[in-house]
C-alpha cells in the first residue's frame, strides 16, 4: 500500500461485500426460489449468474437471496425482484441468458423485461 | 472478487467462544461444503455482539436473522432451512420477551435501540483477523487523511476540540495530554496503549481488541504522528489470549500492507508497534507502574510529577491512553468534530461502553451516549434484575468507584455527575445489585480485592487497606461498635490523602459511598446485630416456620450437621448451635418453610 488512493480503491471494492451486513430496508432484492423443485429445474446456476452480474457491475445496493417453493413448480426456476416503492416482479423459467438481460434492463435501467414475467409466459 | 449472497456471522468474542462458538463455526464450514454452498455463503468470525448471556450468537445476512443460544446440533437446521431454502429458523431467533414471543428487527430490540456504537462500531460486523474486512469498513482512512492532509498541530486541535476524554478511568482530556507530549522536545517519544483492564468484571477493552484490533493500531499511529513518536507499545494482560493473538495478527497484516513500518502512505512518517504482556496485576494499569513494567522492572508506581508526557517510558515523553479512548479517534477524524460533539453531555462527549454484570437480565456489553440515565441502562437495555427482584444499587468504577443507590437511578451518567454523587466512571464496569445484596458485604468484596492487589510499596495502602478490611469483617460478624464505624470513616480519609498511587487513593471509595447511602445497613449490623439482606453469615440464623412446615423430614435428611430434628408430620426445628449455615435445608424444603433471619 503506497498511497491513500490505493487504500480507498481497496476499501470501495470490499465495502461492497460488507455492506450486506447492514440492516436496511432500501435496496433491491433478488429472490431466487430454491426449493427442491427450483434446484432440480436449474435455480442454482441462475442464482450464481445473478451473483456474478452483481459483483461484475459492482451493484452494492442489490442483495441476492433465496426462498423456498414459490408454489408454481412447473414454471421454475422462478425469481422475484423487489424494488423499493415498486410492485414485485416475478420472472419464470429462468436461465443464465435471461439473467444478463434482467440485470441490464430491469435492475439497472428500471424497466422490467415483460416477456420473461409470469404474466407473459402463462398466456 | 467473489460476491457471496449470504454472510453467516459467528460471534468469536470470549463469552461465545467459551460457550462453544468454535465448534459451531467448524460445523458450518463442514455442512456448507457438503451442500456445495461454500462459494455462495461466507462464514465470518466476529467480535462480541454484546448479548453474551445469550451466546453463542449467530447472525445471518442479508436477512439480519439474529440467532441466540445456538447449539452445534442447530447448525444443520440453519443450513438446510435458512441457507438452502431461505426459510428463517424461527425457533432460534432472539426474543426479548419470552411471553409475547415477538421477533423484532435488531435495531428495534430494546437491548440495541438505546445503544450507539462508536467504539464498538465494528464488533460483530467484521472478521477481526482479516485486514481486508477492516479496510472495507474504513480502517486506516483516518490515518491516510491525517498523514496527507493535516499537520500534527491540526490533529491535536481536532482531538482537543472534540472534547474526547480518557475512557480508562479519570476522564482526562485526550487532546490536552497529546498537546503536552507534543510540546516536550525530544528525539525519542512513545505512544502506549493501556489494555490492562484490571477492574473485576470489566471486559470492554478486551472486546474492542478482539473485535476490531485495527482501530487501536490506526489510532496509535495517528497519536504517534501528532506527538512526534515512531514507536508504540500495547500493554495487555496475558490472560486475554484471544485478544493478544488477534492483535498480533492485525499488527502483522498492517505491516504487510505497509500501514505500519517505514514511510506510511508514501510520506516520511514511520511507526512501529509492539505488544507487551502483563501478568495481570491491577496496579499495573496505573500509568507509572505500567511503564515500569514495560521497561522490564517491577510493576510499581512512582510519584508524579514528572508526568509521563514529560518523562515517561524509558524517561522519554510518552502518552498513555486506554483502548476505548483510541477506538474513538479514527471515527472523530473521519466524521468530524461537530458530529462527535453532538453526542453526549456538555462536558462529556461521545459514548461510553459498559460491561453489565451482577443481578441483571442481559449481562453483556453496551455502548450508550454519555448522559443516558442509569434507569435506561439497567431497566431498558439491561432488562432489569432477574426473578422480579428489586434494584438496589449499581457499582461503577469497580474497586475505585462507588455505588449509585436506587434513589438516584435517574442520574444522567457522565464523568462529572458520577463524581458529584461519590462514584466515578472508571473504565466501565457496571455491577448491578438487588435487594438480596448486603452493601457492607459488597464493600468488603472490593476491599478484599484491593488488599490482594496492593503492590505494597507504600504504607497507607499496604497496611491501611488491610485494617479497613479487618474493620469491615468485624462489622459483618456483629462484633463492631458505633465507635468503630466512626473510625472506619476516618481511616478512609487518611488513606485517600496519603497513598502514593491511584490504587490506594481510591481504595476506600466503595466503603465511603456505601456508608453515605446505606448507613442504616451498617448500623443494623452494629447495633441490632442483623444483616437486613440476610447475607452476612455470622448474623443470620436459619429457622423453620412451624405454620408452613409439613414435617416431611427432607431437610433433616439433607443437613450435613444433623442440626434439624423433629417427628414426621409435625414441625421440625433447627438447633442454631449446631447449624453451619450452609443453606442446604432452605433449598431442599419444598414448602418454603425455612427462612433466614
Ligand atoms: C490502580 C489503577 C489501575 C488502573 N487500571 C487501568 C486499566 O486497567 N486500564 C486503563 O485504561 N486505565 C487504568 N488506569 C488509569 C491509567 O492510569 C491511565 O489514567 C489511563 O490509562 C489513561 O488513559 P485515558 O486517558 O485514555 O483514560 C488505572 C489507574 C489506577 C490508579
Ligand atoms: S497506593 Fe498501594 S498500590 Fe499504590 S503504590 Fe501504594 S501500596 Fe502500591
Ligand atoms: S443451614 Fe445447613 S447446617 Fe443449618 S440447618 Fe440448614 S442444612 Fe443444617
Ligand atoms: S461474546 Fe458473543 S455476544 Fe459477547
């Protein structure tokens, strides 16, 4: 460590990690259904893809968590996204390619990807 | 860098470690690996969360689920349910109220709600053995700012202006101490940290060192820059093995990162730090004794002046500050003087950490703004006395302090208010007493401690405290006269005025303050030969209430002295001459028929 700038850079990198430990109500929550049905349908790679995107793009206000069976097993893997002040958006039949688009369009640009949502797929 | 979706924080403070948190850590590692979750869930060992009575503590983020009294067998459930399926394990969640069964978010729980964590800000948040985590929560930013943007004078001005006072006992303004040392011209100066923590029942400093060692290292380097010293020593008792180990790890990591050593942040400021172990003598916490001990001599005090700021360690200008004092420094630099001055009372700024102990529901560690009332600490944060007993008094300042009686429970605690009611802040031990405590017995307890710990160098303390203790023993055994009470008080003042160091000078305080607030209890021992709380053995006798006794004979079978006789189904009696006052019968009786008087 030769300079303060170097320290600050390291701090910014790590604080992204530690920020998870703050009790907060704001921030965006990505919830992946990870019951047996979800895992069997491939929820784990979906979850990893979200984690990768979050870390790659340094999205420090996004937490990725998992939940049990959401109740629509045939549509798994299912992901719910909670934005502060917005209604929950539910994406179904998720895969890794869809993750990249959802992160770019929904999480960053705040426009849900309509064609992946539960409404679109069920019709 | 890998981002984890969930962090499992396991308390590695002394309390939780002794209740088995290491085993829990191992179990998490094992089960997470089995489930293939080790790259998604990070397990972190932290410092103390403060609720040691309910340990081991495990907290899972991002949900912030606060699990208490966790057992190794519970780990698989947390992994299977919470970490795998996202279902919080309800039965393990901390509940402040058994009856309502309600689970609240942590910052709304009464234990934490009134607290404000400055010195303890990172305890229970980061892994103290990983410098990266410390850096993630701003460690060494203040040092960087100080070295690159401020002159030593500006640093001292900042600390002076903040109003920070020493947390080790006397409450001396920290900035002033630094100013004196900076003004002493010398080619060699030293910065020392007092981590001796000799006050029985206190563990604030230990928890800071165990939970956030980098904050102390950083602050000492800042102090070094401010006064012109490039060498520091941390004096810590060898009985704190976890703290010593984490501190050494932290020092090594800081060196590796170039945050200690030569030319820190590319400036020409050098700073080195070493640990010195103490053998755990109370007197070694006194500043001149501490320095003698670091030098390798006997830990005995010497007269002041000269003060350490002029002639301290190795006869060079030296500052000595307490662990908690240091823990405040980086935050003051980072957040600014105005922020810090906004917390606390007129003459006592910031917060104070207390170790709550004795007859209190939530034994543990709390940090509150100065000016918080004793009532808030005892009744709200501490949860009151267990078993619905009545609060009688609280002792602050340990063996050097005094008691605060229930009538003064609304005192707003700061340095000056405590002084004015005959106690003192001390390092932060806060021992709660309920109606079952005898205040003469409490004074005796502290005197026994000082008699043991007196270094023997000066007569008033070596002989005087011994005499004080003998007088107290005379009182508790019912042999004292009212004249003895007067003599007791007189001797207290003589010792206070003539002892060489703070240990002796403050040793009579527990006697004086109990005399001040609980004189009637002393008088009861002397005149009526009774101990109102039923504690002093010589003055209590065990009796059986014939109304309540069912004549079951259980007590007589348990009595080791065969002091209880009677016929089955008619009331039994205790022969007080034979009775050893062991109390076994009272515990055994199922009908509450046995009482002390
Ligand atoms: C008998 C005795 C024991 C002491 N023990 C401690 C101690 O364990 N820790 C501590 O920080 N200060 C202790 N002190 C106070 C120190 O002498 C010194 O005032 C303090 O470390 C200064 O730091 P501060 O200004 O940051 O409080 C003790 C004082 C006396 C007289
Ligand atoms: S007051 Fe007690 S501890 Fe202090 S120098 Fe005298 S004998 Fe030693
Ligand atoms: S107090 Fe102990 S010795 Fe005395 S009567 Fe009860 S059991 Fe026997
Ligand atoms: S040691 Fe774990 S909460 Fe204090």
